C-alpha cells in the first residue's frame, strides 16, 4: 500500500502545471497544431455523439417496424374473421 501511495505522490510531484505543458517553446508545438488537435478532439466527440444518436434511432425504427408488423397481422386476422362472420351470417339466412 505504501508503494501505491508513493506512486500517486510521485505522480503529483512530477505533474507539470498546465501553463508549462502548453508552453510552445517547451513542447515544440505550434499554436496551429494545438488548435488542430482541439478541433480533432471536438470532431471525434461530435462523431461519437452522432453514432450514439444513429444507434438510438435504429433501435426506435426497429421497434416501430415490429409494431407495424404486429398491427398488420392483427388487421389481417380481423379482416379474415370479418369475412368468416359475413359468410356465416349469409349461410344462416
């Protein structure tokens, strides 16, 4: 357990402040590259959101299709039953 505490404490001590990590001279990264990475992260996040929305919409579509199929079956059965009742009614006249 003390080893874990040492690792965590060591990580905190070795962590650089944000200003130092974003220092262009320190990282040899241009402002354009930082902006590009941020845009890329934002785009990837947006893509993930859209994929989740597509998945949800596909699930809803599948549910709606199943409901429609069930309703069509019920309608077909009702129409068949109606025909049977009409036939029976005309036989009895």
